C-alpha cells in the first residue's frame, strides 16, 4: 500500500495527491519508505497537499519533517 500511495503523490490530480499524503500519515513510522516521495511532494503548489505532506511527515518521522520544513 505504501509504495502505491508514494507513487500517487506525483499524480496530476491534486485530490489524488491529497488523499495519498493524508493516507501515508496514518501508517506512522511504517511508512518510512515513503519519506523520499513525501520530501519531493513537499514542494507541491497546492496548499492542501503541502500541509498534508508535512502533517504526514510529522507522523512518520518528526526529524524528517524538521529537515524539510
């Protein structure tokens, strides 16, 4: 599930990216393999996606969130 959600962070549809970013956070530290994709997605131009990415990073790895922020 995590790999598919990670790929969805690059979807052209912002709603799909938002869902993927939010969903990854629910996995907590088990979603650590998604950190590189989330860091890339932290540059998303959609504010909702941007906020969801950082929220998920905080749930997965607070240190990675600090480095990205």
